[in-house]
C-alpha cells in the first residue's frame, strides 16, 4: 500500500505545495522578523545578566530604556517557577509551578532540548478559557508545567508556547546559571496569526490524544461546539489509509474512505497529506476548497491505547478578507434581484447553487428577524432569531436588523464558536419583499482583535458607570485583557485614568509623551477620536505603534446621598438638618432650598426656583478609549 500511495502522489507535486522543513515560522514573514528581533534581544539580555548580580540585572531591566523596545520586555524566572521580573509587575514573586528533574548546580539534560518549536504542553482544551497564566487547570493535558518546557528549550535557546494573559504567548528563552541556580531569561510576543493558531490547535489535539486516547479526541473533534472549534478553524482526523475518524465541520464524512477526495483543482489532497506525514511527520499543505485557497497544517501521532497511526489536520483561508465578504454579499444581492427570492434562497442554501465556497455561507433575514436562507445552519430556517444572543449577551440579529435598516449596509462583530466574527449585511428591496442579505468570517489579525476590544470597551463604558468601567478595564480578568492588548482611558485633558493592569500609570499626564516628531501622541489620538474614531499610527522611540481610538461621552450621575452627607456637616462642622428631598448635587456643588423660606415666598417664585434648580444638569465629560499595539 505504501508504494502504491507514493506512486499515486508523485504526480501531484505540481498541484500541491508541501512543506515540512521548518514549521516554527508558520509561513508568516512578520512572525519570522519578530522572532529574529526577540532572539537578538534575549541574547543581549543574557550577556547583560552574565556580568551582574540578579539584583543589579533586574534593576537594569527596570531603569534602562534599552530593555524596553517596541513592546519587547525581558522576563526572569527561577528554576523553581518563581518570577523575579516581568513587564506585568503583579507577577513578581508569584510561583508558576515547580519543574521536575532539575537539581541545583546541575545543568538540565532533557531529551528534545534542541531549540526547535515547543508545542503547548499546559492547555486543557476543555478549560482553555479559564487558563490565564501558564498554569494547567483541571490537571491540564500533560502533567509537565510550562516551566519545564522553558528549562528544556533554554539549554541551547529555544521557543516555547503557553497561555499568558488569556492568550497564546510565544517566547524565546535561555538559561543563565548563577551560583548553582538556574534562571530562565526570555522575551515573547502574541502572534495574531491564523497560521499560528492553526498549529496551536493541532498541538493541543495531539497532546489531548496522547493523554486521553484517540477515541476521546475524536469525540471532541466531532462536536461542532466542542473545544477544537475556533471560528472557522476545525480539525479532521484520518488514518494512513484515508479513512475518516473525525471531522469538525461535517460529521457525515466519518466512516468514509476519502483517499480519493479531490479539491476543486482536481488534486488528491488526502493522498498528498498521507505522503507528507509518512515522510516528515508534519507540515503544511496548500490546496483549493470550493474555489477558495486553503492552507492546512497536518501532523501524525500514534494512539497510546491501540498503537494505531492517525493524521490530524486543520486549515485556514489566507485570501479571505473584508473585500472578499463584501463582494460575496453584493453578488448575492444581485442574484436575488435578478432571480427572485424563491430561486435565490434555494441556491444560497445548497451546494448546487454555487454560493457555498470554502468558508463562505450566505444568509438572509426578513425585517422581523426570521431566517429565510442559511447554508451554515439550515436547521434554523423559518425561525425568528431576533432574541438570539452571543456568549457576551449581545443581541446579534437585532443588531443586524438595526444596521441594515438605519444604514443600508454595514459590519457587525460578535462572538461565535469561541472567536470574534464579523459579518457584512445589506438591505435589499425586490418585488418579493424586503430582506437583509449577509455573510461573515473570523479574522485572525491583530488589527481586528484590537478594534474589536476597543469597540467592546466603548459599549461597556456606555452602559456602565465611570468608576465601574475604569475598574474592570484595570483588572486582570479575561474580558478586557487579551495578551498584549488592553484598554486605556484618558480624560479630555490628557490624564491617564486606566492603562490595563498598570495602575502606576493612572493620573499620569500623557501630554508629556511625545512621538519621534516631537508631538504629543495623545493629541493626535484625541483629534481622530473627536472625528468619529479610527486608527492612529505613530512612531515612538523608533518603533511603529498602532492604536484604535474612540471617544465616549458620559454624564456623571447625581448623588443625593453624597450631597446629604456634605450638607449635614455644615460649614462649622455642626450638623445642619435639611430635608433630603431638597438636596441636589449639581456639577460637584451642593445646593438646597430652605423650606421655611419657601413658605413665606410667593408660590410662583418658589415654583420657578424649583424648576430652575431641577433643570440644572451635570456637565458632560469626554473620555478617550484606546487599544493599541507595537507592530
């Protein structure tokens, strides 16, 4: 069989692009450049540490600007898991798990300490949302803490993946020995890359299978709402004969032999994948699915329960972007206008209609929120979904209806399948009726993640008090902290009110922070925010910085309770009894009316004074909301 497969696949080299040489760059040039910078940065930090004591080194990292370069900051752990230095200061002195098998004074000698890509070893797919700081929850997938991975890779210098600040972090680490004790010195970043996420998902699945067995993994993969589905990323599993054991998108494939399945260009994808894994164990394969280019990462593993070999795969669509979705929807609108609703809705919902392409699926609602066409979820056809909410409580369909009715077209972002999805919708009138046509996708790029977080913060700010908003923006929870993305808030005079978890930054005058041209960065941000918001690009200390900014206007709430306390104190410290109902806090000033005086005053005058007092309103305050990142 092996020679037969090799013979069959050898003719396909011009159809498929296969790569197994080095998967650590994920085929992403931006990641490759960032890795090179970080490796140099860590090597310089190790040299700095080598000639100094731990205290002098940490002090240097804190005070010397060369150790803060465009989002690159060093971290230092001890071999016992204790944190000595981190850009997130609250982590210092925390212990993140003890390693196994390294004794003081002995260089760790682990198999696999080769400096190659370290696959994630501390994530439990069933509890990934609860895991924030590299420590396994619910016992994790593997017993080995992430510090062990750092010790392994740090011998020669290498890369480790783990969860940190509610996101996947990718760090380069090296070991430094001081008086018989090992320190882990490293620096990392958060790759918002579909290629990176694809490979991470496969790594999680392999680890899950090695601990719980292939059958348990296949059950999880076959669950369309399971832990191995992230947006339009899903997994599939085959044996080396092409038999399907699991498929996250179409469970009907399970049990079929798909060795001879062809992509839309006529290439035998599964044969090519089997050949790649047999020769190299893992790698990337490129093909075409329903006319849309797809790039997949595949890896083989042996089931520890049965000894049988399987192949896992996961892929993404590199060419799909906002323009793709907008053009796709406009094509659907034109088709609806030309053919009428009956034919259009039928073709939108079936493969025969040519509207199902790769990840692209058309949907149609009427103006009341009833779904009339949907190839992704045909089970919902005919149902009114106006009250459907996403995982964050957002009324998705109501928002679709609002945007389409008010603006004619537009974008909506919400949570779906544990990822942020954006959809484009258009309002259309035809003789058959009035409809809303749309489609969407799950972007995996830093720009989309930053804008989504900023818009989420603005929405929260609009519906909550100032203090509640600033408090949650400054917290460590996963709602407004995702890797290196966090929410900053500034007053209209440039004072910092929130800066992620960095509470030392609060009350700092941001007007003193200048870009490389000598202009206050905050002024440019405020100017863009006042014009409706958007992106701001600046260079800061030689590094490009990109931020999404929006303005929020809030009216401080009146506080009768506070006013009563102030009024009861009196100017001389003696209690002054005043009717609570007459006390009003207006623009930080306490005013009240004297009931006895009012009785002696003309009723019309009293009524007028009361009316004027009640009409006074607190001034509206303006805030700047920012989410940014270094490129």
